């Protein structure tokens, strides 16, 4: 049985710039985490797809950018796109796709409309839950998937806004590839790891880490301020087994 790691208390007297630190009334794993995750696992999410995201995805398919044979790295919630560009430098033989819902943030990288392609990376404005389902249905599955410093939604009533509490969580896992979540709120990391464990049956650890070279601006900022950072990595093999089990489950329900 997996032993859930409890959040560590802050070290007294540690000199940390508190700007950017997450504050919340929630001090441990959310009491409804298990029921929330299992509910979304048992009931498929049927919310209509986000039309503008569908249109942009169609443009990408028409342009052939998803079928050039290069392995895909997905940067979900890429913000300004600087993390996407950094990943593109780190993985020059891959196609790195950065997706964010904020036009204001993406404009800082020169994005205007549709999708922006430069070198081996693409930036687009889209609703992530829709984009994940579109990728999954198209069979264009990522080799790696980064979730870098998502909005922690720290209020206890906002569990469903965190990716592990969102109805799209099973689709996120079915996309596969190696998932790496990084954040500066330990509870978010612990909940994500526990949600993956509940869903896949695998033991997933939360690691404290210090980046040698930051990937995203948030990571750079938090690291420079001496804040604790946390990482959760989900192996691709775990997610492949889960995806196949989900496909088998759906087939049995259909034939039954």
C-alpha cells in the first residue's frame, strides 16, 4: 500500500522571498480528492469541445504540422511561450507544442492568431482540455508532456480547477508520454501524485528539486527567491498501460 507523504512544515528562520508563495487554508491533501478522482474515472466527460480550439487544431492538421514524423513534446499552460522555446532548444529533434488560453501572454512571443510556428516549436491559443481530447482522438500522442507551474487554485473549494481534480484528468493521462509536473506548492504536487496513483495503481513520488537551468520564467523566479520546488514524474509505461486498460474498458462497455 502506498504511504501518502504529508506536507513538510516550513523551516523556521529560512530567508525566503514570499512573493509568489502559495497560501491556502488547506494544509493537507483535500478530503474529497479520492472521491473526485474516482468519479471522473468512472464517468466520461461529455462537455462540448471549445470551438476556437477545434478550429485552430484543424488548421494545424491541414498544414501537416502534426504529421511530419517528429516526436511531440507538449507544454501545457505555456504562458508567454518562453518555456516552449526553451524546451525546443533542449530537444532540437522534437516538435514542441505550447498551448495557453491567454492571448495577452502569448502576444509577448509574437503570437497573433491561429498558430505561430518557428523552428521546431509551435505556439497556439487554446483550451487545454479540448486540445488534449483532440490530440488523443487524432492519435498524435506526445513523447513528453510538461505541466509547468499550473495555477494552483489554492482555495479548498477549487479542487475541480486543479488538473488532478478536473473531469479531463483521465484524458490527460491517456495522452501518455512521460508527464512531468513542476510546482511551488507541495500540496498540489502531493495531490497530483496521489491522483495518478489512485487512477493507475502505480506508486508515484514527489521530489524536491533545484533546477540546474530553469525552463520557465516562474521556475527562474521561484528558484532565485529560494523557494522550495517540487516535481512529479509519471513514466510513459505507466500511462500506456492505463490508456490500453481504458480502451479495453470502453470496448467492453460498448459490446456489453
